[in-house]
C-alpha cells in the first residue's frame, strides 16, 4: 500500500461528510479508517465558515485523526479552493456532499462536477445521490458525457450496492441464471426527526422529493438486480397531505403555513411498472412511522426462488432465501459490514491504481438511469394526484 499523502477536498461541512444522529453516513470517518496516516484533507468548502471551523475543531481535538486535518483550509466556494490549492495540495479526490441543486447540470451555480474538473483536471469524484434536482435529463447527460470524455474516475453514492447481502443476491441471480419475475420494495420513514429539523424535506421546491432523494436507493437496488424498467409502463397512486389518510400526528412545524399545498410531498407513493423481460416491479414509499428511522425491504422473485433483503440500512442486514425444493426461508445475518466504507475503500484503490474501475459499482452513466426511474415515478404520482383532485372538485 502506498504511503504517500492522499489529498481530499470535502464539499460540505454537514451530516453527509461529518455524520449526524439521523443515520450512519459520515464520509470523513470512512476516509480516516481507509487512509489512516495518509489522509490529508486539504480543503473543506462550506458557505458557513463557522460551521466548517467547528467540525474541524472536533477533528483536531481527536489525537487519532488530528493529522489528517492539521492543514485543512476552509473555503467558501470551489473557485476559492481552486485558487488556494496548488502544487502538493492539489486534491486527488473530491467528495461532493452539497445539496443536489448544486450539481448535475452545466448551468453556473449548479455545476459542481464541471467546476471541479475544470479546476482540477485529474481529480476523482464521489458524488452523492441524487445526482441533481433537475428534471432536464439532457443536462445530467451532458455532465456524464463531460466526465467520461475527461476520463474522470467517478463513483455515485449508491452505497447499498456494496452490501455483502446485496452482492450475495447478485451472485445467486447470476450464477443460477435466474430470470427475475418480480421485484417488490417497501421503504417506510419514521418522520419525527425529519419533522424537527430540515423543513426543506417537506417542500418539493427545496428538495426533489422523497422518491428522487430517498427512495432512489431502493430504486437503484432493483435496477442493479433486475432487467431494465420500462418507464412508460409506470403507474402510480399517492396519498397527499390534503387527504384524510395523509394527516400526520407528529409534525412539529407549521406545514400549512410554511409549505404551499402544491409543493407538499406525498405521504405514500405506490408505484408499479413492467420490466423489459415481462417481469413486474413495485415500490411503496411511506412517510408514516414514528419511532426509529427506516424500515426497508427489497424482495426479488424468480422461478422457484424468493430473495428478501431486510433492513439494509441497519447494523446487521438480513437476507432470507427460499430455494427450489424447500418451503423454508434460510436467514443469513450480515454483521460487521459497512457499505459506506466499502464504497470509499474501492474508490480509493482505483485512484491509487491498485484496483480496476470495475470495482466501482455505481458509475455516473448508470446513476443517470436510476435518476430517470425516480423522476418518472415522481411525475407519474403528481399526474395521478392532480387527476384525482380534479375529479373531487
């Protein structure tokens, strides 16, 4: 393993890069685990300088990781970082952890990737999901084309693909040459935390909505394990905030006063579609639970087979497998498996030249297809909700 310093530029001083109580994400922690004494965070970009300095102070107070942040400079923009990081401080990797409306287009101010590659031509990128918030797919395709032409090593943050349980599902499907017959996915959110903090989650003009920004993970998993989804086949029904079934008892902010009715997110999205081999897919996303965080399952059916992934976000994901010749489901519990670490580790190995690009499980080009699927579900849901509302009037 190389002993040379590994320069990292972090975009965002918030939960994505430095952790939160809401979930297990924390890219800086995984960089520390992977790189050890090699880690050299050369820059942290955040418009809130105080927040950036605060998270750095916490890192510098920890003797185990302090060295990785001793030389970190705080910048207010990518342009400032480009001016301030020269020579031996040029970053090898940028982690793009800003809000999705800052990336995924060629439009100034919404073009993180383009600006980074222009400023640091040899930089590699870890881009958080969703890859943008635009419904202009020509824009995200233009970004993908530019990254490919530049030869930029790029990974998109669909970390669940790296789970050992998911890799086992993939292996079973491939080795047994299974023809998928159906996928069924459920994603239920315990919304109390989201109702206390960032109100933007509840407003589709500030965030791209729970399907594009949240259910995207399980939509991506179904794409990883199944044939291509036929987007014109998507049919959706939703439960809206204005309906009796959409009333939530634990909202701790004034949604009616802060978010216009047309901008409020659906409480439940129920989507179905066809795959190109004739199989069927379904997704139910619900903002409905109180305690905990996420309740997620992904099920794949094939002739004689049932594969069911339970709690992929948890500390011990479970995989239930029913095989031909038995009526029993065999459960495997996957402990000591950090998909966030695996994602970072494989990307670093590719940058170091010790692994092939194929170990990166989510390329930008592939992520565009997951992005298309989530937007198609969102738009179908909005259309159905509007039609239902017009019938009631």
